C-alpha cells in the first residue's frame, strides 16, 4: 500500500526494547526522502504497524483493516 503511494517505510534500527523508538516506523517520500507523516519529537520513527496501516488507508481512501 505504501509503495503504490510513493511512500517508503523505514523501521527503527534500535535493538534495545527500552528505547523510545524501538519497533517503530517512519514514512518518507520515495523521491525526495522527505517525511510524509508528522514525526515524534526525537526523530522520525513514531508509528507502529497498525498506525502505519490506518494512516495509509485514511490518506488513500482504502478501507482500514477490521
């Protein structure tokens, strides 16, 4: 869904489960590398997979998962 909209997902590379961005994602434009979703205060990784899916569905008019 992200690729069809020209968006690339980047997963945080943190390996410490206690880190503030562990397991989170950020979304960037494929062509400009600009963030396409508001980022967390500490950087771009602010969304979990459910939030990514919901945000992509909302921006593209597709149904979010049930």
